[in-house]
């Protein structure tokens, strides 16, 4: 009788252990599974790694912060998209996109635009900061006044070609490789989507044709006043 009782106890212990293992596996599998449907965003978040262990990642984040500070005319590293993203500020937009793009090779009118885009329902808020990439004024000369960004709101279908050009895999999906050179085409792209930050750098890369297409699309579809563009001469 005692032997049969011991066997029953052993079997119960084995069954309990098996249930614990099964419950643990089920919990791990549930953690691996995505929670809820995928979030529909204006641009899909690229599958590139932003692991700070990687040197190119740190380089592109530093480059993005430097460009934004130079464009704003302020040396405030914490007031950049790379640092604001994920703070959880009450007025932080769910989606923000930024591009630093242009063409230094335009000898008569070198240009670089800092383009910011924030989806707002059925419309897109857009800010374009145009500036000339010219040598600094000589010592003692007065620096020309900084132009205010051009701000406008466009319907989503108006910016759909920009989205299509921006989402090219060569621009938005491939891992960043930072090169110590310039090919005349500044090309740095950022996004902050639901607190997640990503940036890609495409200067001196094989993405030249795709960057040219995006730059041409922005110049065609964003209503930047021609006088502001010509003022960069």
C-alpha cells in the first residue's frame, strides 16, 4: 500500500513539474508574440539596428544632432530630435520625420534643406529650412540674417510621392555606413515614431540615384517660394 502511494505521489510530482514547464514555455512564447496589430505609420520603421554598440550608429546620431543644431542656430544638444524622441512630452507628436538633403554641387545655387514632416490626421505639417552652403563671411563681416523656415500644411495625397521616394530600401532600410567624404549630396534621414528613434545616412553611398529622386520630388512637390530658393545664391 505504501509503495502504491509513493508511486502516485511521484507521478503527481512529475505531472506538476510538467505543467510548470509547459506554463513557462507558454509564457515565453506569448512574450515573443507581437501584442496587438502592427501600427500603421506614414513611413514604416526600417529594420535597421540602432544599437549604440555599433560605431556607425553613434556617428549618424552625432551627425544628426550637429546638423539640427547648426540649422537652428542654437547649440542645445538636448533640443534635437535624437534626444527629444521618447521623452514622453505631453505635446510630442506620435510621428515625426526629418531630412537633411540637398546638392552642394550646384555651383550657382548650392542648397541644403532641413525638412520636417509631422502627420496630422488627413494632412501633413511641413517645415522647410532652406540655407546656402557657402563659405562663412570673412573676419569682421556681418553674418547675414538667418531666414525663418517656411511652414505649410498639405493634404496627404500631395506628399504621397515624397513618401514613396523616401521609403526606397536604399534610403530607408539598409544599415548606415558612414564614410569620411562628401559627394555633394547631403542625405541624412530621421524618424521618431511612438518614442522610437531611427536615423540613416546616405551621403557617399550607392543610394545616390534614390537620394536624387527624393531631392527632385521634394523640390517639385513642396511649395517653397522660389525667391527663398534663389536667395541662397
